[in-house]
């Protein structure tokens, strides 16, 4: 009930800011309902995360044993829906029939109470024990850094601020420049994320092909260089479907999804 009241209060202000990754949309209940239920309530979701982080550990061991360079080894993880679970935020949107906005997102991240995702804290500890530096490259913004560090610590994944790379004012959500910054001092042996853009900017702003062929062409990287986690609630995968048809309203988006589904 507390969450509904918070979201209801924001609805009254009519906040409509847009995000780098998310588009505001009215009446998103049907769109989010089953995806959020699966993410939050299914044993399958938990097993997927344990499986992915076990694979991450194996891939890191392998890449570390083959690494002969001079730079310090590193792993790069995304934060949202990779190490922290924001599904209560999505559930709050559903409960209050609210659309996504940066302002509502900020209310949620300010609370710094997102739970750790299964296997994440254990993997981070494992990597550090192996002498691997753990970086977080997130599309949270600079003004969210303090609460993000607080949340990571509360979730059992404390980190020094130097290992957290967020979006500076005027900077794009593309993670290339921040990956390059890490690569100046480190060899990145493994990436973990719920969005393909957490691995390569080739997957940012996908065209009508939805980057499906590109994914096939890079299949040897998955499970070895990039560990991908499931996020059916939101992501560039969804934006790409709408962008191809220029769908803006919820009804246009739903129509576009129906047109794209294979029969
Ligand atoms: Mg993410």
C-alpha cells in the first residue's frame, strides 16, 4: 500500500520526464503484468539467475587461466536487473496504473532498497577472491550515485565509488566510452548484463531486424565473453519492436507487437 501511495502522489504532479532507455506510456498494465509476475514470482527466474552466475564463474575461471597480459583483469557488470532487482518498481507502476518516468524511477532509487538478484553477490565475491576487479557500468545517472552505492552495500555488494560508472550530464546511455575508460587500465575478461547493449553498442538502437541475425553471428561470445540475464519487463528489445513501426501510443505498440508475432 505504501508503494501505491508513493506512485499515486507522483501521478498527481503529472510528471512526464523521459528516460534514456524507457519511454512513458499510458495504460501499461497488460504489457507489464505477466512479465513482472514471471520475474518476481517464478522459480524459473531464480534458477536462470543462479545458472547464469554459475556460468559466469566458469567463464571467468577459463578466461583468467588464458590471460597472459599485464593489465589488471576485470569483470564488468550492469546493475539494474543484473545485480539489483527493481521488479517492485515495475509492480508499483502496475498497481498505480502509472507510466514510467525518470522522476518516478528516481523516487524508487532514492529508497536504495532494491534486493540483490540470485547469485550476484556470490559471483562478485568470487571474482574479487581471484584478484579480479569488479566494475559496474550502469545507465543510472550521476545524481543517483550515492543512493546506488548505498543500495549495493545494503544488498551485500559494497563497492568503492571508483568502480561505479554512471551517466554524466550530457553523456549518452551508450556504454562504449565507459567500457573504453575501464580498458585503459584493465583487461575486461567478462561482461554480465540483461541488455545486449551491456556487451556491445552494436545492439543499441536496433533496426527492424531487431539484431536477431547479429546475435546469431556472435553466438560464440555468449557464455564465454558475455553472460546475459533474462528481463522480460523492459529493454531495448522492446523499444526496437516499436521503433520499426514508429509506434507511440499504447494501442499502436500493442498493434505492432501483434503484427510482429510469428503465426
Ligand atoms: Mg540492466
